[in-house]
């Protein structure tokens, strides 16, 4: 009986020791895991990377127009029809294709006589008819050259007005992916440089956020937080910015 009590006491002691050891081991494992989690969430380096590239526009839109003012509507309409033929013939002669030309409908405005106070009366003085022409093409340089020469039409007694062409880049989606990739790589190199200066190394990327993405004239130094998409220049500069965070090992 006495031996049985001793055996039970021994078993209880051994069980207690095992419990204590298990508790200590669990605490160590938990603490190590907690330390790793803490390290993962706290020791990071955040940097901003950027990338720039010069591009040339591959699509152009050119707006122009002409008008006629006559006392009689029929006469104004006849003359603007003649002007349209002359303008189209001129553009075709310059090498612009028929399917690149879009002719808008004629806009008609009634001109009323003024009284001695400068106000309109109910008496019609004449009519002003105007018509626009839009040229869209991938042949950017050719259309650009024609737009500069088009005032020659004034010599044909046409009241021609040429607008400034708009220049576009049609492969923007692919370019954006390329630029963001380069900006992220730049951010990584900056992080490596900063970490090396303190004797550390960077690990996996934790987060990345796209910043400014803009297209500006090639000589522009403007930076806008909402981005820009310049259409006024043939040669452009594309800039992409990325903010990224990396683990520190």
C-alpha cells in the first residue's frame, strides 16, 4: 500500500515536471514566433522610385474650318459648298487620304441689324455659315506639315482657320506597364542602397503603390499629383512614380 502511494506521488511529480517543460518550450516557440511577426510588421524600409522615357506621338488629330457671310442664305450656302470642294482638293493634293478626312455639318447663324444702342433688331442683315474639317491619321509628321502650310488656302479666297494639332500616343496601356515595372525596380535599388549604408539587407517587397503617372512636353519640369496627359507636343516625356516597402533582413 505504501509502495503504491510512493508510485502515485512519483507519477504526479513526473507529470508536473513534464507540464512545466512543455510550458517553457511552448513559451519559447510562441515568443520566437511573436518576435518574427513583430519583425515582419515593424522592420521595413519605404522608398519612392521613378522612371522616365521619351516618346514620339504616333497619332494626330487636326481641326480646321472655314466660313462664309452673305446677305442671302442661298448665296452663302453655295459659296461654302465651293469652299469645301477647294479645301478637300487641297488636302488630297497634299497626300491626305479620303478616309482620314471628317467633314462636319454646316452651322448656320442669323445676323441681325443693330439699332443705335447696339442691340439686335428683328431685321435680318445676313447669314454666317461655317463648316469644320477634322483630319485623323497615324502619319503624324505629314499631317503636321500640312497643318502649317494650310493657310495657303487663304490665297484662294477662303476664310480658312487652322487649329493647333493634337498629338497622341496609342500604345499607352503597354507603356504604363513597362514604366511602372521600371519605377518599381528603381525603388528596389534605392532600398538596397539605403540598407547597405547601415549594414543591412532588404528582403521581400511588402507593398507597392502607384503614384504619379504623367505625359508632359519633353522640356517640361511640371509634376502634378493627379497626372497630366499632354496633347500639345509631338515629342513627349513619360514619368511614372511608385512607392514601395521592403522587409529588412
